[in-house]
C-alpha cells in the first residue's frame, strides 16, 4: 500500500480542536490531506518533485484545476494537478462519484426516451453539456455498469453471515410504453466478525415466493452460508421463500411492522397502553417471561380489542424468535430498521427520477448507492459484538457442524 507523508498547519489543528465549528475544522483538515495526496500522486506519475531535474521525469506540471468532492463532512474543493503533455489519473474520486454518475445517466436516458419533464431536461443539459446522444450514454454506461455488476456479483465465500436482513421497495419503471411497478429486493448481512455488509439487490416483477426464492438462490450461489436468522416483514411470498431457502434458520418477524399490524386493529383510545404492553413483551428477559406477559396482555384486552389480540397471539412466536439469542445482540436483530433507513436514502434519489426509463437504470443507480453505503459500513465500528453469540452457538452445535471462525 502506498504511504504518503502529510504535513498539517498548526492553525488548522487549532481550529480542529479548539474552534467553534468542529465540522468545518474536519472538512478543512480532510481537504488539506487530500490535496497533498493528489500532489504526491502527481509526483509518483511524473517521477519527479516540483522543479526537480531528473532523467526519470516523464512529464511536466501545468498548474491545477478545482474539483468539488461531496463527503460526509461537507463539500471539499480539491486542486487536481494538470500535466503539460499527458494526463493525470487518480482513483480518489471514484468512490464518491458512482451514485452521481448513475443519477445523471438515469436523467439522460429519460431525456433520450422523451419521457422527462422540461425541468429534468434543463438540469441534465446543465450537468452534461448542451447536448448529448445515445452513444454518449452508452459510453458512460460501459464505464459504470461493470463496476456495479462486479460488486453485485462478488463472491461471499470468505465469511459466514449468521444474520440476514431483507426488505423490498417498489419503483416505477417504463416498459413497452407503459409505466409498471417493479420490486427492488435488498439483502444486508452481519458477518461472523460482527460487521454489516450489503450483500446484493435484484429488480423483480413482484414480491412473490418465486422471485424471492431466485434472489436467495443467487446469494447462495455466490457463497452465502452460515445463516442462522433472517429478519423481515410478514410478506407471504417472502416468508415462504425464507423457510424454503434457509431451512434450519430462524425467521424473525420485524417487530416494528408487527407493532403497526397490532395497533391498526386496536381502538385509538387504547393504542398508547397497547403499545406499552406489547413493547414490554418484546423486551422480556427470556421467552418464558415473554409468554407470561403475553397471557396477561391477552386477558387484559380480550374484550376491548379482540382482533388485535388475535394478531398478537398468532404472531407471537415469530416476533419473539430473537429472545432465544444472547441479550446483548437482540436489539439490532429484532427489526429490519437498518434496511428501512437505507430505503429512505434510495427513495430520496428515486423521487428525483420518479419513473425510471428501464430496469437497467434502477439497478445502476441503486447499485451505485449501495456500493457507497457498503464502503461506509466497512469503515464504521463493529455493528455487533458476537462474542456471546458464538459461545452460545457453539454450545448448541451438533458434533458435525462447523465451529465459528472466531474460535
């Protein structure tokens, strides 16, 4: 791995640690570091420092040009080196630009297909120039599509993924001259070391058992293994596919969705009390305690909210499956909220498009966004400490079952 020597101005450090605005200090520090990295990369490619005379020199500097880079700490203005004869190249911007490239491509395709609004046309022409053609779009797709495809099809054989969270959202896609609703299936996992990963996506016609089954088969063909629990909502086709494709794994019904189902069947005046009692069941110390609390709740609301009690009783076992796991890891595995929040980010970009010009555009944009989110998760701290889980899991393992790689 290439190493760079970075210098930081004392005033900048003062602003970072003692200034009124810490975020501005972090942005300024990152901007300084990245600009020095760009200059170091330029020196590597030229094989000479600024003003250095050497026989190995390959080119000459020709100033810089500004480039705005959007990051989690704000917009940075970087000074990208220019060469007099030749071209400076860097991969520094690639990670942050994939989703923007995909979004622009979707807008361009809308314009070419004649389905965009005047506003979209104006924005696209401002982003891409006064005019562009199908060949321009095709050439841009050739650069971005392989990256997204490679990520979406990468092997999953190196680690076990004991916990899987799956969800779907619907988008509008123009096909054969008509606007149709299509499902985007998403899967996130927690690997054996406790880190989150986005494992894949698929654009399907519906959320049927066969579509979900094909998605899970694709994940397993890429090497997904060791799944112990799958968390999702109560969609019929999805649940059947989980039980068929991950035999032996536990299905955890998302408690957030389950709570909504119960409250929808509860008289409004009783909803605050109902929510409190059901939450107490979900947070029970163990399954036996949860069942006792269930019986008390069923008895208390039997006459006032019979439909809600029927829903609670029928879904109790699936919604409290997580109570069999060690207490320290339950809270993040009892709902599909992690993927739900990700859906919100996808929706924010989807609202710009409104109607996608084709399925490929959906896959490209959402795939690029998921790649960036996956990069962020890789840089985050550990999502779950699975130490207690592996002790519990290995104590329950049969003689022929593989032990944890963490042992």
